[in-house]
């Protein structure tokens, strides 16, 4: 899978990124995630490359 890339949905925790869930106030007041969500981690484990996170346009938190 090394030739595949993906963007993680903004509601998934990814280590080093703040998961705001479409809420800029939440994103501004919380720390980056430590663990990565299973869905994204599974892709990384098979060597797919995460190129970024999407932007949620609806509140999820």
C-alpha cells in the first residue's frame, strides 16, 4: 500500500493533531491527540500515507 494516500476525517483522532470536530473553539482549547484512532492507524500500519485531515463543516463535538 505504499503508493496509496489518504486524508483522515476531522472527527478521527490522529496523534499530534487537535481533533476539533468542526468546532473552532474546541480546537483552540484542546491539546493534540496522543493515540491515533484505529481507522487511521490501520491504514498507517499497512504503509498508506496520511496527507492531512479534512475539515468538518458541521459540529461533531
